[in-house]
């Protein structure tokens, strides 16, 4: 008998029938003698609908009031799931974040969890009830409703598992695990039995949308045993997220390929090569609250140097505007850029102990005549920026070059 936290995403609870299905699965685990805490998202599309509704009243919604509105999505789901369980003869009780007391800071729409009171949940579990908790939401010290950022129910699930010292946190979603890459791009993509936290973190931050990044950080920090599974399949082990030390099998060099089309490249050319210049260029961008990624500065020549970096595609026009001002200020020759780019990244802890990974990647792309615009590396990943039109081709040839379609 174990204490299991299960989290069901929006598509898994997207209709009354699907909620009944979730209830059946929960009831099955309960019948096996497990204690269950179930965290749910809003029904699919609901959070978007609520945000759009808010924007019809106020184009820049007041953050406190927006949280009051969007948190209702999850409140509906917990009630429906509790009723579905009761209909199946299983005693269940629903909780909003505030009722549990999931205490967060006051950063509306992107709050961080500070503490979870487990007393009420424990009492209900001891009384044999299934506890159902609204994901994505909490309450600050003043009692204001807060939310944790889009996709935040994953973090709710992991945080509850950590607070309750659950034996396992199961994230049920519309895919049956973590794949070597998106099967819609590469049909030969293979489901991974395990992946390390570090790799999962890289994949999440590089564009794989399976888990909210913060939830993976949280699970790593608090040692939560985390598993991703499909809510549409009866059986299946999903993908277990492991600590590298746990794994006895030798890891493949590359575990997965992530990609995204969400960034744009900016070049600041011919800037005076002197101390403080990176700060003068990137400081105003940061002040404008624009996230910067993949920063590259060339070796200076003739007293000037070039700077390139990427920003979220949606911020591209605003970033260009900020940099036009910067250009005058620092005396740069030119500001240019391109928003028709993509980023493709190979990720694997095996890179640490293998040489030649980068050259395999670059050779593979060269053989297809794909030009690399930017490169950045970390200990366990290599990312390249390419023309957007090469995205599918690049992912496909790299998947093959690293033998990812073969079972590990
Ligand atoms: N319903 C929220 C969202 O759509 C939270 C979640 O689904 O995790 O972002
Ligand atoms: Mg999600």
C-alpha cells in the first residue's frame, strides 16, 4: 500500500466522460489499497477561455482579479471529479488550493509555493477518502487567491507529493511518456523508460511541453519519484524520471532532441569592444522584461565586436525597438535580426563521457546543406539555431544519426 499523488491534465478531464474515466482509474488504485491524492487541471480550453473573457473587460487584466477568475477552472473540475467518484461508490472530498492551504508568495499569475499544510488532507486520507485538490492555485498570506503560471498544475502535483512524502507522483497526460523527440515530426521516435532529472529539465526548458519546468525542478530538489503516463491507456509504465546515480544501465549518449520555433535572433553589429558593453546592450533588454537566451559575442577586431542573442518571438518587435535606442547610445553600426528561425537541441547526460558528439551533430547537418546560425552548449546539451524551414529535416536526420530509433 502506497501514498500516490496523481495529476490529471486538461485533456484528461476535458469532458464529463473523461472525468468519469479518471474516476474509474482512481477507484481502481483505491481498490488496490492505496491512499490517493488527485490533483486536476481545468478542463481543456477553459483557462484560455477565462483569460480571453477577462481581456474583454480589461485588456491588461488586473493580476489579482485575473487569478480570482482563472482559478475557477480548476474549482469546477475538483467538484466534478469528487461527484464522479461518489457515483462510483468511492468517498472523496474536494479542496481548493486555499482550503488545503497551499501557501504561496503574492506574485499573482506566477506565484511560488512556500508551504503546504497537510493536516486536513491527512485526516481525510486516514478516514479512507480520496482527496482531490485543485491544481494551479494557492493562497497568499493575506488570503488572496494566487495562481502558479500556465501549466502550473504539474507543480501543484509535485509540491503536494513532496509535502505528503508520497511514494510516487504520477502525471497523467495525453501522451504515454517522454519520447526521444516529438512523434509528429519523427514517427520512429521512441518512448523512454527512464530519463534523468537533468535531461528532463533541459528538455522542458528547450521546448518540450510535457512538464512545467518548475515541477521538474521541484521534484529534483525534493527527491520526488516522478512518472509521466497516459490517461488514455489502461496499462503502461510511462516514463520514470530518475536521478542519474540511481541508474545502473549505461546511458545512451543522446536521450532526446528538443526543438522550438518560439525564438527570434537579434544581431548587434560593430559595437565598440570595451568593458561594460554587454551590460549596456543587454541591461536595457532585461529592464524591458524581455528574456534573453543564447548570447554570443565574437572576438573583437579593429576595436569593434558583434553580439548575437535570441529573444522570445513575441518580444521580437519590442526588443528591436529597445535596441535601436541602445544602438545610438553605444555607437553600434547596425541592429538586425530574423524571426524565421528555430532552435534544435540534442540532450543527453552521456555527452559528459563521450567525445565527438558535437562533430557528429555538425557533420549530419552539413551533409543536408543546413546552415548553422548560432551554437550554444552546456555539459549535457548542444543547441543550434537554424532557418525555420529546416526544422523537421534537422530533427529527422539527427534522430537517425544518433540511433535514437533503436531500443536502448
Ligand atoms: N489550467 C492551467 C493552465 O492551463 C494550469 C494547468 O493546466 O496546469 O495553464
Ligand atoms: Mg499541462
